[in-house]
C-alpha cells in the first residue's frame, strides 16, 4: 500500500483562522482524497506523528481522524493504522479494493511498477 510518508501531501494548520484545527485537518484530508492526491489504500500518518508534525495536541488529530472515519473517508485497521478508504459506488469500491490487494501482492513479490502494470493490462485484455 502507498504510504502518506511517501506522498508529497503536507497538511498545514493556520492558527489565525476561526476554523478549529481539527476541522482544518479534516477538510484538507477530504480535499486530498477528492482530488486523488491521497488515493484509496494510502496509509495515513499515525495520530501521534501527525500531531507532532503539525504541533497539535494528539486529541485534536484524533478528533479529526474520528470524523474522517465516521464520514468513511479513512478506515482504521487497529494496530495496522489508518488508511484512505475505498470510495465511490459499490462496483468502484470493490475494484479499488481489488487493485489495492493486487498492488500489495506484487510489491510483496518484488515486481516493479512497469511489470505489474503490464501484467494487469494483459490480464484485462484476455477474453474470459
């Protein structure tokens, strides 16, 4: 899975705004997911790491993550962390989950991106 640490996404909190910090963070994550900058399956930073990076209280970031999870933008997998959730209609969500599983498997096998894409393309081209 992709990791937010690998992505160029940087969140920033402006303390001069009337909008609470947790809501600023929540909105930035929603915007990044909507734009595709944070694709489904992207691992989010831990609450503690993001709180330290943004100089916020852990509870503030946790509140934003709870709101994002409630809105089905992210999903928390216990100790495995929080990830951008699959979104869209049911068919699109299922396809995203299959793509995430495929990406995980080819990474585990050590297959490079170009080869993995060629394999997926050829599988799609086969008449079944």
